[in-house]
């Protein structure tokens, strides 16, 4: 860890290489949101014989249900092609339309039993979306304020909060990007549990970052090295083993839950797993390195070059 801070540009490039594909996916395809965020009905049926998505879709379309998404899965006994997972516009329990669809599916596809029917209205889904965004923003503001207060005795307390927030944003973007790509490739959907996972990841990321920052603050007071970069390297050498041991313990637990836990929580656990790994990386290789980049003037220099380039473009356009 002796020269970790001197390689900070390499760590930044690694982070960008991970984030950019997911960011492009978020921009062009977005997130594959579940019915909790879009509104509609999730209808899960188990048939007594093999079925295909085309069979079920044809019946639904013939009876006025357009745009339904049908996925075929194995049943609880592991028999493939027996369960149809239907995502469609809102369908009320006990309604005439539901009775009509049940009769048609039974006659044209085959006998089945209903495993699940859950509906969310459009107004409820919009409210859930607003609450999810508000929860993440509130957590971010609270974290920035807390770290700025906790490090108030340092030369630039807001800087510590901003760097922790940047590392947290890194972890959130990594998880969002990967799930956006998974939604595009495999149809993976996000639900309210995913928001819970994001908030948990934020907490874990900041917790790890504060441990590193606290050691940097202590070593600054002791003047443990002649330069700020040296102090960061020394602080990381003191904390990295603890951070890795904590993260590896959590990763093993989450892996066990993902491999042997229930199917309904797999995506929640996967989001946590990605976030914990990303949070460990960002705490060591991003948050503390951003402090060094600020102290050495690299961030200010980059900002100056960007703004100068913008002014030069405006000047050229004005001259024409």
C-alpha cells in the first residue's frame, strides 16, 4: 500500500471502465422497473403441462390484453415450462375480465392453479417512485452533513463529506448500471426491495469510508508523513486489512444467501453483493484518492481546463 495514492489515476480509470457501460445502458435503455414502479398486475399461474410464452400471450391478446409480458419458469418441484409469470395492465381480483381470462386459459392452454396475483395502481406506483428518489436524496444530504460535522476540526470538512458522497455515488451507479444491463439482457426487474438494497449499500459504503478518513485525520495530527499523499498511503496501510476482512465476511454471507436462499430475495442479495464489493473498492481506491487529488490541485486544474475549453469555444463561435 506504500504507493497506492501515486497510482490514483489508474484506480479512476478502472472505476470509469466499470461505470460507463452501465451509464450508457441507463441512458439508452433505463431500468426494467417492476409493477411496483410502473403499475399493473403480476399474475403467476402453474399449469399441469408444458406451456410456452406464445401460447399464453396469444390467449391474452385474443381477449383484449395487449402488451402483456409472459415469462415461463420451472415450478417448485423443478419441472421446467410449467409456470407462467404474466405482467400486464391492472387486473382486479374477482372482476369479469379475470374470470373470462381464466376460462380462456383453461380451455385453450390447459388446467392451472393460481400461485399469485398482485396489483399496483398507477397512482401508487408514482408515489413509490417519488418516495424512493426522496429517500436516496435525503440519505445523501444527511451523510454529507454528518461527515462535514464529524470532520469539522480538519482544514476542509466539506471536502471529506464531498469525497465520501462521490464514492457513494460510484457504488450506486455501479449497481444501477449492472441491473440496467441485466434488465436489457435478461429481463431483470427492480422493485421496492432494490431501493432497500441501494440504501443499505449507501450505509455500508460510507461506513467503510469514514474508517479510512478517521485514520487520515489522526495521522495528519501526528504528522505521520511529510506529504499529504504519504499520510494517505500510511493510513490505508493501517486500515486496508480491516476493511477487506469485514467485506469478505459480508460477501461470504451474501453468497450463501444468494446460492441457498429463496428465489424472491435473490436479486436483493445480488444488489447487496455488488454494492459491498464496489463499496470496498471505492473506500480504498476512490474516496481517499480524491482527497489527494484535491490537495495536489489536480481536480482544480481539471476544472480550470474544462471551463477554459468552454470559454474558448464560445469565443470562437462569437468571432464567426
